[in-house]
């Protein structure tokens, strides 16, 4: 009996090792680039498709597409085909380089990240005039509302964690290209307020908003994967704009490192992250938008020399291989959770534009990490 038991344990361990080996299979830069092109081309072709049960396509300036553009710009910079820049530039031109409707709402600032990246390439001031005008107005008329979720106009400030991906990187980019510290100072003050309110110091994760504090889901605290994915990717995008020796950079780096350490502890054996980050048992379905942004942030950290490659590379490999496994032959990224604000469901035949943006962002750093030039 003892011998049989030992044999069974050995077999189980061997199978687990085989699973880990398959997840950690070598990643070839040429293959990363090929799948990026396939995913980008599919998304452009299906840009006006309906998602998340909506009856009309997302507005080109909506946050959903803003997150897509963040990843698409990264692909455009890697591609040997100018058509991707042309496509992005056409969106800006058709919309007069304006931000979306609501003056203060972080979601409606997201597209500004793409505008500034295109400005860096083309040096055309009109690409960033409306963004500067909007942000200058906000600084002169700052929202005085509370971050508490049920208070009026709370979303005029960054009262939900997704907002930390949407707006702060635009402020950081404006600071970088103008050299005007007012943009950085405003962003940092608001970011600190949100973090003080939503960051759980014990778990090193962000609540989606105040309404999730003190609630349990099957006995676990509720930390939404995609919301934390937005935060983690946003941290990388902010720090990319800052001097690594600055006190501001060090503030964001401290949060980033805490989250990174937590993320590799809670990554699923399959390579993705659970939709409720601490509730793997209850949310086994993969979800590719939050997970892709985690892969992006971790690979970025290794590439920047912030994270130790020996500690974090396996998590990136497992994560990226899991994400690629959900790309169809046509180039659609499946298992993207529809628009929401909490852990939920995802399906292999359902996608969303922001999932594509997250995947392209992840792939851009994975490409560099594994030898791409």
C-alpha cells in the first residue's frame, strides 16, 4: 500500500511538472509578433462590431476603445506596416482630436494616451490641444466631491480603481512632453487620495470602489481582476513617463512592487488570474483582459530591471501562453469578460476591444523580454 501510494504521488507530481513545462514552453519573438498582427488585424476588421450586449458600437472615443488604442499604438510601433498608425491617426482626425463627453470623468480621458503617443511621432500640436485644454480646465476647477461611492458626482474624481488606468497616464504624458510640473502635481495628489481610499494594505490589491469594502464572496474579499489589471498596467504606463530617480517615481514603484509580489502568489496553475483574485475556487473561468494587463505589467517590470527575472519570468511565460491559447485561428481573443464592475462570467466566443488592447500591450513587452528587437 505504501509503495502504491508513493507511486501515485510520483505520478501526480510528474503530471504537474508536465503541465508547468507546457505552460513555460519557450517563447519565440517571431511568433509573438505574428499573433499580435493576427489579433490587431482581426480587431480593426471588426472594430464596429457589437460587444457586451450593446445595441450600437462603442463610440470611437469611449474608454473601451481608448484601452484598445493604448495597445494598438504599441503594435504600430513594432509593425513594419504604416497602416496601423494610419488607422489610429484617422480616428483622431475624424473626431477633431477631442476627448469624450464628460469633462471630469476618467473614462473619457483614456483616448488622450493615444493622442499624445501620436503627437510624439508626428509632432502635430493639434493632436494634443484639446487634451491640454480639458486638463487645464480641470486644474483650474478641480472637483471637490467625495470618493465615497454613493455621494453625488463621485466619479468626477477617481473613485473607482479602473480610473487609475484611464486618466493618470495622460497627466503623466502631458507632464513629460511639456515639462510642466503642474500636470504631475495634480495627478499625484489625486492618485494618492484614491490609493489611500481603495488600496487594501494587507492584500496589496485595490477594491473596485467603496461598495466592495467589507463584503465577502464565498468567504473571500472581493478584488476584481480586471480592475486591478487596469491599475497595474496604469502604474507601468505612468512610470514610463517619469524620472526613475524622482520621488514621484518611487511612490508608484512602491505600489507596483507590492502588487507584483501579490500577483505571482495568486496566479492560477493554468496561468491566468481569477476574476475574483482571491477566489480561484469559485471563479475557475479564465478571463483575458485583466490577465493580459497583469502579464504586461510583470513583463514590463522585468524589462525595466525592476523585477528579478528569476522570480517573475515563469509567471509571465505561463500567463502569456495562457492568453495565446484563447486566440482563435482568425485572431479573436476569447474569454474577455463583458463590461462590468465585478467578478462575473466570460466565454470562449466573446470578446471586447479593451481585451485586445490589453493583449497587445502584454505582447509588446513579452516580445522584448524574450529577445525581440
